[in-house]
């Protein structure tokens, strides 16, 4: 009886070991399938410029060949190139989830978020440059100060004249009003729209699509009240505000959050016209 139990235990142990081995092998094959594809490497042409180092002050393109794996993004490839081939390669990135907006670049002739752009969707060589119409600090890093100044110019924060009476009362927003401004709240300040805008390239004082969209987000928020809306309309209807937009839709096309920027600008134009008509009617 004891011999039979021992033999049975050995058979069960052997069966369990074989099962575990099979499971591990299946997992290994799955990983290999995800990493190994018909496309083994991707060819990158990356813009390089360093004003502080002699011999690198002249802009150029460096070539990198990075091993490809399924799901690899442009940002992944840049990180690999930096960590493997050239640690001096400089670019911004942070969250890698299309939230921080720090890795907007000019990829194959279009403004894109690198962490959101799949290598497999691009033709080779993948040409990566800093955002156009911005001063380049180094390699793929541009100076965003002017962009931030334009955003600040429209006072991008909630201001209201109608606070609730009770200390703990909520300042409620209707579902309809929330739906109206929902898309405008998705802006991540990446600067892609501003970089794509021909008007912003020629007129350094133009507020730009991102700033005007942010003005839309608050001007159309019913909780701020009429007086604050009036103030915001006065800001955006200036000479370098909404009227400089020529409705080219370039900002809408490159927005990584699919915000209908051009539509928002046109709606603010209509609001500005109605506001001026009210002014002349009342005077």
C-alpha cells in the first residue's frame, strides 16, 4: 500500500512539473511573439543642435537604428537611442501617457505626441525634429516661455462672482453646460496646435489656438457669471485675438486630444459679435 502511494505521488509530481514547464514555455513564446516581429529595426533621423559645444553648434541630423518591438512608440525609440547610443541626446518627456504634454515634436512632417505615436504607423526613415516656430534650446527641446505667456494672458483659472450662500454648498454645473465645455478641458498645454498655426508663426502677439481654447473653457462655463464672461470676451476679441484666426483647421488636425479648436474659436467670434451688438444696442 505504501509503495503504491509513493508511486502515485511521484506520478502527480511529474505531471505537475510538466504542466508548469509547459506554462512557462507558453509565456516565453508569448513574450517572444510580442518582441520579435518581421521588422527588426527602425531607422531614425534625429535633429541635433547644441549651442554650447563647439562642433555641435551647426544643426544636423544623426541616424539611429533601434530594435523594434510590438507597441513601440517614437518616445520609446528616442529613449533607447539616448540610453544605448548617445547619452547627450536631449528631449523632454514625463508621464508617457499623453497627459503631461511635454513630448510634442515634429515627426515626419507633423506635430505629434511622441508617447502616443506608434513607430509602426510611420514611414522610414522616421524624421524627428523640434516643434517648428519655437526657439530651439538643444536638440529636440524648445523654449516654451512664449507659449506659456500667451496661456497666462487669458487668465486660465476659474473666477466667479456667484459663490454659494452656505459654507459647504457646492457650486453646481448643469450636465448640459458640462457637455458643452468638456472637450475644451482636455488641453494638456503641449503646444502642438500653436506650432502648426501659420498665423502664430507670423504674428508673435497672436494669442494662439491653445490660449483661445482655454478662454472658451471658462467663458462658456455658466458658473463664472456674465460679468466675468464679458471680461474674457474683451481679452480674446482684441486685435491679436480670435479675429486673427483664418480657419485653416491646422490646429484641430494636430491636436492629440481631438479638441475641435477651430470650432471653439469660431464660436467665440460669434459670442464677441453678439456682445458688441448688445453694447451698441444699450447705448
